[in-house]
């Protein structure tokens, strides 16, 4: 287990975690190694070092969430931080206060980090420009969900032993999935193959240069890991989509899964539409790592909060030192 803040990745310079697109493989490994060390705190309830004692984290969720909000809360609390839960539906956002004004007012009360989920692409990035504390993206529209991809990567590394030399299928509603995009960016830094699989309607208008396939049965024999994506019904205004056809072509059933490589694992970020993306037998079967993903999520978020707030501390210290020098002339 990481013992003190001193041992926390001295080369880590990011105070914000906004996406995996511009992160390096080394930065990803830094998060995963640190999360790995925290995993026993989560799985065996081992005591954690209170490296975020007296820190305050704001969970600013403007979209529904179960796993991500809970996971960030547990992660921050395990490291000793206080977490304030912001609920958009009962906030002054309803009185037309802007997101930035809301965040800056709460920051003025004393904040170290804001975890934000927002329906607008780029909202976390705009927030990061406007506040001095750390900002962690917990999902912005269909753009990025970096901590989800990092927890998926930790799950895969724990279960398959590596991040290189694998074939991973991202199956289903790739077009509307921020989870798929962040995983694509994450795995593209390693020597693994990522195949986006789904009906043409979900492969159209992809803004990433990914390998695509429409025949799940043909792709499965090559797969070490199969990540089923939730069908994003709420983002389908302009999409012609028939759920029965989708089930016939893409639902992961025991028979289909039997075609994947021996030992292949099945992931899903949740929430699962049981009977749509996968059957109960697969969701609850021996190859499913869905619950382990949520366990890894807490460890990953502990690592991310600690690394980002560590970088924020270094920035604050150097600002204070500079201000002192300026005063002395
Ligand atoms: C995902 C999300 O919200 O993007 N869920 C999650 O964070 N665990 C996936 C989804 O809703 O499809």
C-alpha cells in the first residue's frame, strides 16, 4: 500500500483528469499501479493511509449516476476526505445560475477537487479553466469517461495479466458511448487490438479511427475480452433502432460467448439492460467480471483523487513561494 504522500508519483503533474485521449501510457500505468496497491483496502477492508484527510471533494453530478457517484464517494472517504454531494435537481442551476458560477461559489467555501458529470461535451474542460482546484471528469455526454476506462483497464490487467497483445471487442452502441471512446483511447496507447462491433447504425459517425466489424460471431473467436456497452436509449432521438433485431445480432448469450477465446472475460460498465446486451447467464456467469469492475473502480478513483490533489498541492506550494518572493521584491 502506498505509505505517504511523499511516495506518490513525483513525476505526476496533472491536477485535472479530463480524458484519456491526451494521457500517456506511462501516466495510465502510474494510475493503475497505485490503484493496484489500493485494491486490498477495498477488497479486504484494510486500513488506508489518510492521505486526503481534511480535504474536501465536491461530487457535482448533473446527470444520473449510481456506480460512479458512489465509487468516487467511497474512494475519497477511504482516504479521509469529506465529500459534499451536489444534487443538480434541487440546486440553483434550476434558477438559471451557470455551472461555472455554481462551482466557483462552492469553491470559494474551500474545495480541493470537483468530480463532475455533465450532459454537455466539454463541460469538465470548461470548468477546469474556471476554477483553481482539481477537476475530474465523471462522464461528459458521449465524449469521455476516463475513470471508467481506467477501471476497465485495471480489471483486464488483473484478470488477464497484461494490457499488451490482447484483442478487446467493444460491442454495441459504440456511437453514443463515452465508455467506448475512453477505452479506445486508453488501449490505443498499448499494443492491443480494439475492435468496435455493432450494427451499422452504431458504427456510423464515429469520430475515432477504430477498427470496426458488424459480425459479432466472426469477431468473438479472436477476443480475450468482450466489453458489452449499454444501449443508450436516451441518446437515440435521431437513430432508427429495433431492439429485437439488435438482440438477434448482438446479445451476448452463452452460445455466442463459447466462441470467444478460452478464458475470455466479459465486461459491462453498468447499468446493464438485462436481456438486451447480455443474458442473465452471461451477466452472472463465471466469465463475467462486472462486479469486479466496480471494486476496481474504487481503487482507481482513490489513485486518481490522490494523484490529482497531490499535483494541486505542488502547484499551490509553488504559487505561495512565488508570492513570498514577489512580496520580498
Ligand atoms: C456508464 C456511463 O454513465 O457512462 N456507466 C457508468 O458510469 N458506470 C455507462 C452507461 O451509462 O452506459
